[in-house]
């Protein structure tokens, strides 16, 4: 086990001096629930779950929730992971989309039960977000 200082947004017990997290890595349960903001800091939503490619173990999508109040009226979108960047100063992931672009994005379910096994659906999502498909990187 390694001893490291807590990272920005670390939700662990601050009294603990041992963790399996480093500055370059983060546990998936720490990403889930993290805020998503626009570059100016306005809140868009939060990350609900990560979608991981089985063969490589790479995170390829984030299922994101937005809108609503206390879970009522929330919308969900599967966003290519490559379109998000972590901004330590905001303690959030940043996605540069307008409200209209977000509302028009391909919808998802809260559980991440998108037809992600369907390459046509994946291509559509990547085109919409102008992202390079993970399978061609």
C-alpha cells in the first residue's frame, strides 16, 4: 500500500494516510457523482457511471445526468470520455456544450443501458460530440 496526500476532490476519510489512489489515478467510485461543468464554471450535471471497454479496460463513456430536481425530470446522456477533461480548480469535469447541444444529444438511461453493443449507435454518439471513436485510437 502507498502513502499519498489526498487529491483534489478526494472524498475519502481525510484522517486516513493510506490509499490506493495516486495523483494520476482515481477510483471509479470517486468519479461517479462528480460534477460536470461548462468551461465558465456553470453546472451541467454529474457523472452517474462509467462505461469501460472490456478488452482494454479503458474508460470510453461517462453516463451523465443533467436537469431535474431531486432526480425528477433528469435527463441522461452517454458522453465519450475523451470529450471530458478534469479541471482541478473547479473540482469537476468540464464539457464544452451549450444547453441546446446537451438537450439534443443522444439520450441514455440512468443505468447506462444504451445500445453500446451497436457500432452504429456508438458512431452516432461520437459524431454528435465530434469525438474520435475509441476503437480508432
